[in-house]
C-alpha cells in the first residue's frame, strides 16, 4: 500500500514539475518570499470574499489571511476617524515543519494565473515535497495540501491579528483567540466598531470593552486531515508521520450589505460548520476540479499575444532584465492577465468591491485605511472590467454604491447646514457601511454613476438600467439640481470644487465640470431609453446646455481651473482635468481643438517625481492611447513596470496599491480597442513595441466581442461576435476586406449570435 502511495506521489510531483516548466501565465520564483516582505514578495490568492498571501517558506509556510468585510467602523455620521474604521487583517496561518532542509537542491514556487493555483516544489537529499493552495469560489473554502515522499512532522498555528483581546458580556470576561480541538482549529472573534490602540507601535495589547450591537463578529473553521497522526495541543495542531496533509479553511463575518439590517446578519456564521463538512465530504480532488472550472469561465474569455519573452526567468530576474534592456512583450501581456486574475480574485458577485489593496492587507492600520477612495482609485480598479470581459466583477461596485446611499444622504446634508442639498454624493474616503471621511469629492457619486451606465452600454439590459442604475441616478441628480450654482451670466458651475489633491477650492474646477456634464448626458440618455419623463428630467435638460465647458489656456493647455493658472512642468500625480479624454469621452476627434489642448496639458505634466505612482502610469497610458499616440502609451506601460512594480508584480504607490495592477487592464484595452462615439476602432494606435500579435475576447460597447490579429504593425484579421441585432460600425487604420469590399470603415447589419470576419 505504501509503495502504491509513493508511486502516486512521484507521478503527481513529476506531472507538477512538467506544468511548472511550461505555460505563459505563470509568476514564479526560485526562492521563498522574505518573511518581512509581505507586499513585494508573497503571492496572492482569493475568491472575492476570502484572500490569502503565501510566502512559500521552507521551514515555515505563512498564509496571511483576509476576509473582505472584516472592517471596523460604521456609517460614520459622527464624523470621526475611529467611526470611519479600517480594513483589518484576519491573521496568519503558519505551517511549521520539523527537520526541513534549509538549503534544498531545488526550490520553486509559482502562481498559475490560468488556474488560480499556488504551487511550491522542494527537492532535497533524495526527498521531494509539493504544496498546493487555492481558494474556491463555488465551495467558499481555502484548500492547502502537502504531498511528501517522506513522512513529515510539524505544527499548524492560527494567529488572530487581535489575539489576546478581552471583552465583557453579561458580566463575564471572555478572551478572544484560537482553540485547537481534535483535528480542527476554531476561531471566534469580535471586532469593535471603534478601535483604539494602546501603544505607539499600534500593536494589540489586552484591552477591555463591552459588546454592542454594532460590533462585528467573525469566525474561522479549519479541518486538517492526513495519512499520519493529526491531534490538537494547547497552542497548535500537531501532525506526525504524514506524507499527505490537507487543510480546509472557511471563514466569514456578520457583515451584510443591507442598511435596513444595520449591515449585520449574525446567522451567517452559523453556516460555517456545514460549509466545512461539505468541503471535507467532496474531497480535495473534486474541490480542485470545481475551483478550476469556475475560475476558468472568467479567465479563459480573453487571450492576448504580444510576442515572445523571457518566460524562463524567475520574476525577480525577469523584472531586472526588463528594467535594464526593455523588450519582453510577453511580460507586458503577463501584467495584463495578472490584473484580470487580481480582479477575479478580489471582486466577485456577492462580495465587496476591490478596495485600495484589493482584498489583501496584513495590517490593522493599513495606509489610507485600505478604503474605497473615490477620487480615482476605486474607479480605476474597474476600468478594465467591461472591455476585458469581466462584467460580473463590476457588480460588487454597484451594490456598494446603492448600499451607501442612506448614510450618504444624511452626510450630504452637512455640506450646507443652512440650505442642505437634496440627494447624495460621497466624500473622498468610503467604507462598506456608506460612511465617508476626509474632504468632500463632490462629483464622486456622479463619476461612479458613469460606471453603471458603462456596464449597460457593454451589456444592454434595460432591467439593470431601470432597477439598479436609475434609482441611483435619480438620487445623484437630486443633489446636483440642488447644489449647482448659476452665475449672473447664466453659466452653471459646481461651487467650491477642488481638483483632487491639487490647487485651491473654487467654483468651476474642470474636474467637477467635466464629470457633471457627462453625468447629465448619461442621465438624460437613460431617461430616453427607459421612456421616463418628469420634472427632474426637464430641469436637467434645461441646465445641461448652460454647464461651464472646458477652456484653453495661455500656453495652449486644457485648463485645470477656470482661472488660467496651470504651470508647465507641473509633476502633480493627478491628471483630473483630462477626465473628459479618459475615462470620459467628451473630448475626442469631434473636438480637435480641445483634443490638442489635452495633449499639450499631458506633455506639460511630465513623468518625474510625484508623477511616478502606481496609478498615474495606467491613467497616462490610457490618455496617450486616446490621444492616438501608441508610442507614448507604451512608454507609460514600461514606466509602470520599471518604476512602480515589485517582485511579485504588485504595483506600489508606494506602498502597495492594487489600482496600478487593475488600471493597466483598461489602459492596455484602450491601446487595442476603443469605443468611439459611433464606431468601434480596432487597433487604433501604432504599436511599434508589439509589431506582431493577437487578442480575442475583448468587449466593445453594444454587446460585441472582438478578436484581431496583426503582423508588421498592420491588422490582418478581425472577428466580431454580436450579442444582439443592430448595425455594427467598425473603423481600422489600414483597410480590411468584408463581403468583397476593402475599406477602413464599415457599417454591417448583424443578428444576435452572428460572427463577422474581416481579412486583409
């Protein structure tokens, strides 16, 4: 029996090593992650709700854990930083192996983006070991397995990041922490609404507090099985003589995205034991099969080939080689698919949207609270959701927006206590309860409304537009109809605005005006589609032509403020005054003077100093693509990899922020495919760094799925699939042939499901 098991093991290792040597969508390293380099070296796993960062350590394998809804704070109507809350680390799971080789003969850890699977292979002194980990969405479980050619002995420890806290309930003191029972690890935790750290280092000391109805409960259940002995000790679970070990982990909080229930549902935690039992009954092989099938239905929708690269190099060396010599188009394609992987892993239907760090956070005091930042970061996270064929991943954003309305409506009234505005908007920082903090970002709710309408444009569905988007649009429009200011000359402006994190507070800031103008257009177009007419719509239609428009300044630039004060060489990180170029679309080929002014502004912004941030490069990459300059767009992509990308391919602000990883998805899509006012422009810019390539599965507005091939910089083939009947309007830089006609533009009647092929 043992020899049979060993044969199976070696076959498994052999097959795994073969898989490790092939495949284009792999991140791999030949050394474990540094224990203290969580943000730059660990590899991430996630299913939207549960996240983990893995070290791949030889003697101590660390899995830092997160639950997407493990937040302190509340609706923050008291306007305090403690009520705003913070995204929290769940804790660490540590697998400690005895007699592990310190200097193995072979070591490799990899993250397989095509299967969302983390693998570590270690060979030393004639023994072999393989570890795998994944987080399943269909079964809502983290699965970690070890297979070894020789018996292993060690311990498993789960450390809550709030370990040692004490709370009082009904006069009884209860200590929070982890319990080890048989083959199970159990954690029941409580997170107060308001947190107070008791030392300057912001580490938890024992603190006492009473339980209140607003506190967050959370729980983790782990079951460990092996072919040897697995038993509990006081402070660990010990395993002995195990060639195979499997760990199943489930977890949740009492957060519910429902303002009517005060964002709490204590019954959620009661489901964890059953979830764990079902996962154990299914078995590791079936869990893996279901996980991969579920994940691939998202990931496999899009293929991208930009050319060959240094796939044989570990990531650290590969990045160093790129920074020195450039090239490696396959690395740029890998960055694109990594972004899609991260969005799938951090934003699934039924979860919270991706925050500043996705769902990965190892701190109880993360930078900017790891919140939802509404002045660029939250929106950038979703720029690629629609064009990169991940529309379902966009939905958590919309549900957060609608769930935040009750708190936002109350907070919005504080903008002007003498004349409280109607409706709602958001502050710059947002938490999962609708609570806001820091400065007002007046157009933020309108900007987010544009995401809802974009989702409709890519997936024309009047039910979504009527039931999900329109109620939000109405509340947002109420705010603007009560807040906008009419000047004596009849021009309407946003009062007391602020170009994000830059310049003075004043009326008519370009950022505000551009977003509000596009929102008015979206609101009126939605009303037309839904065949709605009322007094609010008539008021909006009357105001729209009088909204202050863009202005061109004394050095030909698009002005950031109504007052002409822009400076050449300003290296400020935000390019908010170029919103109407991208992600908006009001400044385009039909407005050539404004488009030229936008180009002058972007050139004047420079790319040094403060401009070098995780999210500035994707925005400028997309802007240059919209301006028709593929060379400059590629420079921005290269700069992201050179200046603000770490050894696990995470982008850094610094520190780590996910927006660069997610924003570059949308930017690369703009280099390959653009939605013009009335046409789909395929391969819209020259791409000298990618002379030959192909893509498939990208999406365009109108419900179209697009593929294309090119050689020597010239498009050779395009394939478009229609999801609904209509007139397909296309544009190309060089002619293609369809139905016996060679041209650069086409208008083709299509039926639902029809595939249109064009060739050179």
